[in-house]
């Protein structure tokens, strides 16, 4: 056994030399030595590649993977000899003062190295490395823990009454009382041990609650998943350099050692994270292809920049509504879906508010559409939309930030249902988030054991969907005699909140005038829910749309100068015509928001068309949708578009598509005339024909 241990120590030295670990170790030692201060514990973090170690020595590789505590002991002995031989730290006295933390770069991609609380048994006694992944649903504030402490024998004549013979060091899964307490005894004279407080070494600790990503299936409004599974949250301890490296609501993969922490009568399953920061990155899944049927449809419509997206909207959600119905709403949904991203810097949000007299159909459509994204969350009325603060349940008394629907939908869609059902304070908070894309939490220090109060600002990278049922809302309408043509009574919702939503869509069919195709679809679907009522439902399945949306949303598009000029010209002209003598321009207060929404709509239409450059044709669709939204709020302007501006005809055959193209060309010409008349000084390139 001694020879085997000596061999592993030699291999450890060889590995550290070859991997560059020895050079980093020497640099860390110099930092301690230059401080000229004595520490009870000298902590070193060593990155270990299990594959490289196993190639040098299989036994040592096995120790790293399955007996990390023993492996750390071997590395500890080698490091101590290196320090003494090279005189790296003059203050170091004993080997016990060295604390080695091994961080594997990866684990073998085998099922036995994957830890899931959904599967039994949960092996928390092995004290070896596992990999696990999940979503951060709660995160505590950073607190202190004891990395190491020095104890001295209270016996005056005992040789252990001085020096660094008794050193207590934190090990994975250990509580504070396991590292520091007052019932230790001297092994030499059995006298009690007493801690030398001036040598206590403190580190940062953060507690994170994670849960299996399968929980997202349970939070969707509509799902084809039939499987039943057990979901349980687990606790992750982030210590020292890993503190504050995770963001609440994101999806992470971690490597750590599982343990069971006893907190009074309760036991909590936890994982002590022991991984480099490079593993703490959001997991992103993106397909590199689209279905053959979509490719064929794209080739058939290549002669027009408008036909492909028109047909996509026409046949979309045929499992919920008949093809050809609610096309404007379905196009808006698709545009919002492709404008979801996890990139904060390049995010283009597109929030959607549906004004309807038939909340059942609108709710079904929005619910169904959530399932097309990995992060589509239907907000349950019993929980909070935005983060909240509560006391940490692990007995520390510190604050813990709880995730919410908006953060669980990070990089996706949060569908909050009927907007008129929320109280004033909730609507004001929603308005603030829509304007700033952040939410701020106040943490009173006195309540949570801190010296000072804290304010935590959290980024909200989510598109919001909602609807307003103007027919059955319990709130009373404000009587007005001055409604303009095309204007709706939206007094149920505060005006600033209406402006916060990027797009306002009016549902075409009121509940009292259900068209025959919709009525027939509802009845047949109620009789046989599993039946495919239309051929397009088989050709363009829900899974095909999932892959299409995930592909389209990751396209990087650029705004052409022609499209930018058209958007700016429309904004300036629209700002001038939508003004009154008392309040001035109705768009001036939200100028940046107006331009932002139109650019976002244009980019979304480009992505949906599977192109990478925003054309004037994309900007035209964006402007027509936005003008329809403004008409609902403020009435018609001099542009005077059709009530259903983007889909004025039923798309039944190729002739109807051709007719729509001609109509949109006329709209483009009409828009240029509008800009020329009301936006002087704006340069727009026009075709002489």
C-alpha cells in the first residue's frame, strides 16, 4: 500500500508539471508568501482532467473520480513537499495547513455519473463526483462560512498547546458545526481543544435551489407530453470563487459531490459544487435544420417576400383553430416567438396584448403557442409574476430570492392571462418591467441578519403575452362620446401599460359571430380530441413548428438602410398627424419605444422569412401591424389602412396570394405618399414606375 501511494504521488507531480498546474501552484504560493501573514489554512484550487490522470495512472484516475477526498490527500502531500523543498511559503509549518480543492474539468459521459432526484436511489453517501443539471429557482445572498480553523490544546504542559497540529478544514457537505465546535479533545492528553479565533479563515457561501428542467413541461399551458415524472428541488452550495456566478432562472450544468445536510429534524439533499466557472453557463439548444415541408413551401414562395410568412400564419395552430382563421393574431404570435433570445445585449423583445371578445379562442391559441419554445410559461394565478424575497429555509436566516414565472420563462414567453384580472400594484410593476426589462428587490438588512439594506436588480429577458376580454371584464367602461374611427374603448387598462406592450392585436371574430369553420372545428374537436381534422396538421406538425421556431429565432439579421429610412419616415409622419393642440404628439412620450417596436417587428418578419437582411417588405409588414395597433388606441390617421391590414383576403389559392401581393404593393406606395406629405425632409427611395 505504501509503494502504491508513493507511486501515485510521483504520478501526481508528473501530471501537475505537464498540465501547467505546478506553475499555477507556485504563483499561488508566492501570493501567500508575499503577504507575510500566517494563516491557519492555505487553500489551493487545482483543475484536474480525469482522462489525462487516468492515462498516466489508472488507480490515481479512479481516486479522482470515485474517491476525491483520498485523491485530495495525495495532492496535499505532494504540494507540501513542493512548498518545503522550494521554500515557497516560509510561514507554513504542517501539512494539515494545506487545503486542496480538486475541480474536475469533466466527467465520463456515462449514466452512472449523472445525478437526478427524479430517479431512485439517491446515492448521497458515495462522496464522489456527479454531474447534474437544472434551473436555478431560488438564490440566497452571499454569506460567510469557515474554510478552516486552528485549535490548541488547553493543557499547559501538552506539546499541542501551540503550533498548527489541530487544523479543522471544511469538507463537501459539512455544516458549520462540523468544522467549528467546542467538544473536540486532544488525542495526546484528552484535554479539551479551544479555537484560536485570530486564525479562523472565512470564505463566501451562496445557497442556490435548483430543479429538473422537466418542470417546464408542467408549467406550459398546452403540451403533448403524456409522461408522468417526479420533480424535486435540490440545494447547491456555491463557495468562494463560485459565489454569484449563477443567475436565477437560467439552466445550468454542474459537477459536484452530493451530500445530505441535517437541519434539525429535517434532512436536505444537496450538492457541493466543485466546478470551474466555464461550466456555469446557460445551456442553449438550437437545431441546425428545418423540416422538408417548410423547405418546399419556402421554394414555392421564393418569388415574393410576403407569401411564405402569410402561409405560415395561415396554417399555424391547425390543432386549435381552422386554417385561414385568426391570421393576424397567429402572425403576431409567430413574430413574438422568433424574437426570444437569451442574449441580453442583442435582445429584441416583442410583447403581445390581444384585445378580444372571445377569450376562450384567444386563450387556446396563446396556450398552444407556448409549447413551441423550451421556455414557454403559463403564469399560475396563485404565484408571483416577478421575484420575491423570503427567509432561507436552511436555517441561516439570510434572504433568499425566489424565482417566478417571468424568470422561469427567461429567454422565452411568459403568458400572464387576462390583464384586467390583476390589481393596480401588479399592473404598475408589470409596466415598470416592460419599460426597463429589470425588476428591483429591496432586502431589509435588519430582517435578514445583515448590517445594511440591499437592493438587488434582476434582468428580465422575457416576452410577455396577455389579453383583455372587453366583453366579460368585471370592470366598468368609461363612457365616452369622442371615439375616433377605428378606436376602441381600452379604458380598462392604464394608457402607459398599453404603451408598454409592443403590439396590440384585435381578435377578428367576436364570440357572438363565430364563423362556421371555427364552430365546426370546436364541435369536432370536442367529439374526437385525438383526430387530425386537416391535412396540414399532418404535414406541419407541432414538432415541426418547434424546430422551425428554434432555428429561425437564432438567425442574426441586419437592418438595411432602405428599411431603416422607411421606419424613420413613418415614425416622423405618424408623430405629426397624431397630435392635438392640448397634449401635442401622442407618440412623443414613447419615441424610442415606437422605433424599437417597429425595428423588432421588422427583424422578426425577416427571421420568420428565413432571411438575414431586413428589407423594405419586412418594414412594411411591421408598419402595418403597428399602425393597426395605434388605430385601436388613438383612431385612424391620414394613412387610413384597412381594418385587417395584413390579411385583407382569405388565402384560399394562389390567386388570393397574388391579390394580397398587389394589395401590399399598393400599401407600400400609399405609405411613401404618406411619408412624403407628412414627413418632409425624410429621404425615401422610390421606384419611378
